[in-house]
C-alpha cells in the first residue's frame, strides 16, 4: 500500500487471499557492549529487547492469523552457538508452526551458515530454510488453499561478493511469487556490499514481491507490479543513522491481486537523535541552568515513549549564546547529571551524549571550529587568515549533520558565513571583549 492505497499487482481475476510477515536482521543475541560501557543495566535492557520484540512480532503473526512468516537473513548476531539464543528461537518457531504459520528463512552474513540455524536441533516441521548452495523453491498453501511460491537462497559464506539473484528462476505464471534474499540493492550507501544486486536483475524474474534483508533502513518500493521491500531490522542496534527511529516488520496482505503493506512498529527499545534549541529564539542569556533545561526537555520527550519502551538519545544543542560555548568536559558532566536525575529515577530516556552545535551571534560555528581558528590565528599573519577560515568552514560543514546545517545556516550565503567567521576570529585575536578568550 502506498499512501494508504492498495496496489494492484497484475493478478486480477486470480483468487488469492493470504497474508505474511516480512522481517529481517533480527540479530538475536546482540551483546550491546557499547551501551554496557555507558550503563550495564542499559545494555541488558537492549539485549532483552531483541527477544522481546521478536516475541511481540510472533504474537502479532498469530493474532493476525497470517499464513507465512518470512525472515530475510541475519537471525543471529554472529554469536557462536549461544544456547539461550537457540532455545528461545526454537520456542518461537514451534509456537508459530503450532498456530499454522509456515516459517521461511534465508540466512545472511551474520548467521551460522555452516550449521544453518545453529543450535536449533531438529527444526520443527513447517520451518523451511533456503539452501546455501543454490536458489531453492518452496510451494506452500495458505489456510484458504491458495498456492504461493517462495524462492530464496541463504548465504554460502560470511562474505558474498557475487549477485545471488542471478540464478533465481523466473516467476511461475498465475501464482504469487515471493523472492527472499539478503543483499545490497543498487549499492545502498553506508552498508557493506554483501551480495550486491541491481533493481533490473530482481525485476527480470517477474516476481510480485521481493522480501529483502541486510539493509537496516526500512524501504517500501513499488516498481511496476513488483514490490522491492526492505523491512529494516527488528530492533535498533546502535546510534548509526540507519539504526535510529521506530523499528519493526512488515505485514503484507494479498487479496484478489491487491497487495497491502503495513509497517508494524514493535521495537521495545530505540535510538534517537534530536535537536534542542537550548536558549530559545532570543539566545542572549548570560547565566542559565543547562542541566535543568535539558532535564525538562527530556521529561517532555518521555511523553512519546511508551511505558514498556526505552529510548537512547543523542541530543544536539542548537541556538545561539552570547558567552562562550560549552566545552566537551562540561557536556559530559551535564550528561551524567541529567541521567542521574531522570534515568536512575525511573525515566525512560537515557541520554547517550550531548553534541554542541550552538552558534555565536548569527552564524553557525561549532566550538571545535572556533578553537581551531583561534589556535591557528595566533601563529599567522592576518593576510593568511582568509585561506584558513575558508578551509575550516568547508571541513566543518562537511562534518555537520545535514538537518542541523540546514536549520542553522538557513539562507546565509557562503560569503556571509565566511565574513562572519573571519570577523569573529580577528576580533578574538585582538582581544575583543564581546567574544570568548582564545583557548589556552
């Protein structure tokens, strides 16, 4: 479904009525070592959340009475035959097949490809694991008796450089064909290029739906009469952009040639990155309690977090300040204070870090940029300053998140940014009292 409208997939007149779950990248058993360094309890919460979210998805599949449950790779996180992970996985698989749900699994680069579903001895009837040697086809019946074709392939090794989709057979006419593959489509940015494939290759097979995995960012894309969908990962794993925001799976309903795709936000713990205008529109304040202001802001954010959810937050401070900018040590101290106030007293938002993107006067200048300019300005004549300012602005702009850069720079031209930066550094060098002293 696009914008709430059902999509016709070219099977008009063919009586089909079935539904399936499309999920991928469960990463069961992720240790969350980075979070444990922040707070051991937090790491434990996220590790439990991967199982809790998978449990919630299985419960949803049973309550919705879906016919099929498709996992497009990375069931595990790469742990070696963890008995707890294998036991919990098998319990869920048994529960699904006992409810009449067939489970289809294509293993990815994080899975134990040598042992298929490692540690899960005697897979229950109704669980189908695609071969790691070649594309494999399963023809399964829905509860109402319609035959559905599933074609998929598991990873043969932990690193796959060839396009595994090339050897997939063409669609079977008159049936709904679902391809299942862990892959990188069209060179997706910020992802390791495992099993690289192209849109044209997938479309050439004539399937109605491709259940894809490996890319953790959710994507619902319709090309003609073919869906090319990434469900995204079930549970965010870090603060990387692809791991932030709501996570879950896709519920797909097919009825008489019409396909409806619904996102199910089920993750029990999530990563977020937000901007906070610390000093408001006026900005020209001399003394405020930053800890209190940030604590109040986080308290408001908790209103959007459910009672059984946890949010890990990276907060980017924006706005302007008349005095000096906050330094790294102060930001770390504020982070600790805020977490003690909120997190350790039953709050549902944990402050992972604070990034200072405050501006001085009217132009966005990160503290790191200002310090670099001040240090260099001491050691050069003013005629060499122009080149320095221009180079530093270009480097800082490239490292600044796009959404922050856009909000802070607004309609300012490059020349205006340059002149303001140059003026501020020159004034600081000669000791203008309206600007912070040079570091050191």
